[in-house]
C-alpha cells in the first residue's frame, strides 16, 4: 500500500491517498460541521452540498463511488 498526503487546491483539508492493487482511495476529513452533507461525482467533479454551501473539486477518471459519512469524504477510484 502506498499512501500520499495532498491538499485540495482551494481548501486546507488534507486528502489522503491510499493505493491498493485494484483501487485507489482518496479520503478527507471535512469536519463535523458538514456531517449531514451529500456528495456526488459528475463529469470529473465531486460536489459536496451541506445546507446552502456547495464545494466542488476535480476527481480522477475511473471513480467508482463517492461517499460522505460524519464529515469524512471517501472517493473510490478504479486502478
């Protein structure tokens, strides 16, 4: 397993990248203030909506799933 730490370009949230044999996981703790957020991936962009706030950021090709649970964003990408 290879782990990388990156940051979203316009935010201070750390994005942790974990590479596995068949997939890559991108994980970020966006904070408890958006624990009730929803997320979707559309045309290479992940969209996180919490109340009236919306955040967008680019995701790599091959996204299998994008989820958020208790403010933790997880993006599963096929390798």
